[in-house]
């Protein structure tokens, strides 16, 4: 493939009528030929990345180490809701827990009783407490908090057996009979990966919501037990690029809101492709602009409120209204981005229709 091939746009000249009897020489004068504004590389590469979903190639284009379009698949974090025909069941998320001598004391989500298990039981089944990054805890420039959950390093069957033994051990000591029933239902519903991939404390990450509004934050794990759930996507990179790309993603999400569009449901790596298409990849932006974006990003990561919003459209509008640093970022990036390329980028992550509710 010749990536240096030039592209041209051919159109009919104004004021010249078409006739079937036109000779070849006359046809040349009938047509207007202009060089296209993009090279062949610029024109075709986004389509190749989009249709092949080549995340390694996209990572190269963005100058980052790795793109993970979906975190670990875990079912039963918050248990189940009580619905028609379905009973409420416990979740593997923990309301509270502590290590008390040789005992592990914990309370599962939706339950009222503190359960007790010997530490040796945790060791036998490979049970550990992990800190999960969950979609609902992400706001622009902010992780509101982790969700502590119990998982097994040995896989889902070991987790189920652990819960079964915990149920039997605590059956006669819990104050609420429904706790045992809810654990039984959890055992049937819970799912986790065969192996658990934690985030590297030596790396920086851009983590964003995988569905709807892809608001993001930059992050360096403070411990080795932090994992990303399948409700989020993430990028592994260095510190500067983490703060840069978190801001670019929030900027693009804001442009979706500002233009009255609706977010598509499943984003995966689409927002990162949108960054590339918009011409906002690290290598496509001058150093002074990158440095200014990073500077403002770090300020916003400090200032962003730890609030629970009704949806992320509200969160983005609040950030845009309250913080001059975000207004500066929007003005700066608006002055750098090509309008046509931005429109193409927004088409990747949003639709033209307006929806009232966006999570």
C-alpha cells in the first residue's frame, strides 16, 4: 500500500452543461480537480482502526503503552435488586470488613449481619479483598471512591465454595435469617475471571466510563490490589500522557453535551479513536499546548468535586460552569482542533438525537 498517494476531489465546473457527446478533451475541461485536504494516510487510517479494532495500532498512534477496552467481568458486586419474580440477594461488595486476630469479619452488600471466617479459610480458597474501580464512582477528573469486594485468586468455583462454607459456619449465629438466603442466591449468581489482573502501581492510567458518557480521570495505583471492572475502559501510559488524555476525553465528552448530541451506549475504545480522528493525539499537538493541558488537568484533578450527580451530562456542565480552568481548556482546544475533524470524531461516540437521561 502506497501511503504517500495523494487524493483529489473531482467535481463538475460551475456553468458548464453536461452532454453525452462530450469528447475526452472536452470532459477534462468540464471537470474541476482539486487536491484533497487530507493525505491518503490521514483519510484511510481511522477507518482501518475502526473496522479492524486494532488496539495495538491505536496505542501506537496515541503513543501509549496499552489500551484495555473492557475491564474484568465480575457479576454480583452489588447483588440483585428485589424485582417481580426475583428475590434480593447479597453482593460480594463489602459494607465493612476487618481482620481481628485470626478472624476475618465482614458484611456483604444488601445484608445486615457481620459474618466471620478464619484466616486459614481465606488462604485455602485464595480469597482476597480487592479495590474495584467501578463506573458509577467516576466523575470528570475524579474517582469518588473504590468498591471493596471479595474475589478468589483461584477462580469462581473457589469463591463459591468459600461463600458456601461461610454460610454454613454462620448459619446459627446471624440475627437475620434472610442473610443466609441471600448468600445462597449470591452463590448461584456470582461470576469472576479465572485470573485477576491488577493495575500496576508503577504505571499511570487513564480510566473512563465504558458506557454512555466516557468521563475520565488520571490515576496511579497506590497499592497492588486495585482492579478495573468491566464497566470501565483504560489506558496504560506515563504520567504526562495520563493527565493529557484524561483531559482530552473529558473535553470530547463535553463537546458531545454542548452540541446537544446523545452518547451511544457501548463506547469501549471508541473515545480513544475519537481522540485520534479529532487530531488531538499526543504527537499531533504542539508541546506548548500539551504542557498547558497537563497543567490545567492537574489543577482540575485537585479541584473536581466528590459529588454524586444524577448523570454525567450534569457533571460535565457543572465542571464547565464552576471552574475557570475547564473553560480555559475548552477555549484552548477549540482554538486548536479542526471543526471538520471534530465533527467526525463526535460521530464515533454519539448520535444526533437528544436524550434526557445519560448515565
